[in-house]
C-alpha cells in the first residue's frame, strides 16, 4: 500500500514539473517570425494591369481555371525595362521570377496574422 502511494505521488510530481516547463507568450504585439523570405519562384502569367494594391497577373492551373496573382512590389530594374504602371503590357504573357516575404505577427486578441508580400525580381516577355 505504501509503495502504491509513493508511485502515485511520484507520477503527480512528474506531471506538475513537466507542465511547469511550458512558457506563456502573452505579448500581443510580438512578431513570431520577422520575415520568412522564400526566393526564386517562377510562374507564367498574363499581365492584367496595376491597381492601388499591386500588379495583377492571371495564371491558369492544370484544370484550366484562372487565378489572379498579385505582386505588391516590383524591383526598379524590372520597371525600367517594363513599365507596368502603364497599360502598354496589359494582356502580355510573361515568365515571372519572384520572392515571397511572409511576416507572421499576433493581433490584439492573440491570433496569428500572416502578411504576404510578393516582389517581382525578374520579368521575361514571352
């Protein structure tokens, strides 16, 4: 009987010690990942024009469905070669090389928010 009590008590102490090793992160403005940059993606798409929120391109998947891909930034060297701010290249097909920058942060309620910024680094007219 005494051995049984010692085993149960040891198990409880072990559980309490393992639970106390977890840390709480209550900082609501804490940035989890400052920047996760994924480089060198390539996509083939047709330029659909510029909006206030970015440069839109239309891609087609394997099933033939169209999707809009928005790029928030374009490197200056690319814009010198292709003026995407005008309508001159609308409906032009391009090979696009881009980087994806994902920032994860916590909002005031402790929920994770992901902000994604796509940047065109290279553009080839097809």
